[in-house]
C-alpha cells in the first residue's frame, strides 16, 4: 500500500491542482454573483431608483457588468 503514488501518479501532478484551482475560482465567482443578485433584489424600488437601476436589469448588471447594461439611464 505504500506505492499508492505509483498507482495514482496523477494525484501528485500539477494538472489536477490547476483544474481544481480553476474550478474553485469559478465557483467563488458564481457565489459572489449570487450574493450580489440577492442583495440587489433585497433593495426597495426607491433605493434601486437612486442607484439608477431598474429591477428588470439586475440579472444583466450582475452577469454583464454595469457598463454593458441593456438600458441606458443617461439618455
């Protein structure tokens, strides 16, 4: 049983750790977007209006960023 590294050499390579690192960063980004969406949805309509955000834009703002919104409030 001491030769587990011979049977499973991939466990000690950098490739699985790199994949795990990528997965972890994506998972953390997904969780942050989820928290951001929950926080914006928790705001009242007046607070959203003060931020120049329509409730229908929350998802697009979270996923596309505020510079790529579907609607421009400055017009």
